[in-house]
C-alpha cells in the first residue's frame, strides 16, 4: 500500500463519515481480491509485442447498486478489458450522501480506484462513470479538498469515460438546490473540463433521444421520468437529452464527445449506455484514448 493509499485509508477510518452506512472492511478497498468490488481476476500482463488492454473500474450512478452493472462489466471483459470491477457504492450510501454531502463517497471512490489499479498490477485505469458516478470519478481525481477530504488519484486514471453524466449541473437552473449542485460547482472550479489532459484522456457520452416538444408514444415514459428528475438535473431543453440528463450538460469542454440519438439514460427501457450494441460504439474509442494517454505519460518520463 503506497503513501497516497495509506492516507486515504486513514482518512476513511478517522474522519467522521456523517452517517455513512457502515460497510465491511473488504468493501473499502482493503481486501486482496478483486471480487470484493464486483470484479474479475487480477490482470495478466500482455505478452511482448501485444498491445496491452486497459483495466476498467465502473462507478455506478445515483441510487444504483453494483449488481446493476454486472452485465456491463461482463460485456467489457468480453470486449477485451484486461480486468473490470465495479466500485462498492450502494443505495444507502447515495441516500445518505444526498443529505450529508459527497465527502464520504469521494473517499470511497478514490479507494476503489487505488485498489483496482493495485489489483491490475499497477496499470493506470480506464474509469467508466455512469450518471453521477462520472462526477464522483472526477471528484476523486481533483487536487483540491472537498468536504474536508481529498482524493488526488488522477495519476491512477489514464482515461475517464462518462455516460450520461450531468457535468453541467452547476449551471443547469435547478429550482431546488441540492448536494449534487455543490459538487458540480466545486468541480467547475477545482478541475474544470479535461483538466488532466493529456495524461488523462476524457470521453463524454450523451444522448439527445428525448426531445421536449416531440412526444411519440414510445417516449412518453421518458418524458414522465424526466419531469420527476427536473428538480434534480434541471429543465428539458430544446437540444434534447437521454430522458434524464440534457445532452449539453453531459459533455465537458476539452473532452472528446460522442452524442447518440437513440440511447436512454438508465437500465430500464433501453437501449442504454451499457447495452452491448451501445458499448460497441464508445468502447473502441475509449481504448484508443487510453493508449494515447499512456503514450503521453511515457513521453513525460522520457
């Protein structure tokens, strides 16, 4: 365990967690096996002359469970990921964070990143953040403290892919202020845009499927769900969105951007970002970006 990881572990143990639900020790990134965070076996190094594959960490979205991402994790392994694990962030953690703030989840995410890298033999990760999980991943890399905690794990993330993440939440015109707005605005100040490029590559993925003034029968559920989330992520805009997050809010300045026209936000009523056919659209580019970031790091060292 290196100095950065030791500091995070002590931070998690000693700082008051503000009511964060207690989790078993193995879920805090302290156990030796990848499976404790929903993962696969440790990475096997690529043979000489073979292009290495990225190890992957998935950070799930608001009010989700790691189990929701098990099909997606398997699909990434099938498509060549060296390893794939899911961060141990659970439904009670999200509920508590919405009340007390995201500091404890910052620490949990940073620890998951450090552990996934260690299990992968030290290779920097390709992190995939879905929805609010993309904000957590950015927060974990930020060099500045947030709610009394600091992640600072950017060196462990060679590529960050965000899927339907409300990066623009801080300026979204949400009627009811909440903890997520504080988080997004903090990131706008401490780590705006593609802050760590080129050593960390960024790919933001969004969708404009659901249009506010067009209502085919198949979109009625999306529009109904979108109204429920208006107080959380902001109003529907003319450019459209994925049913929850507006397409403009899902992209970061300086990041490579992909906008789909047929993808929904979450696991229900797909296709969604983690379906096999949709992964096939963004995964190859994510791998290329990971290799580019690794080359940039090698050039810095040279």
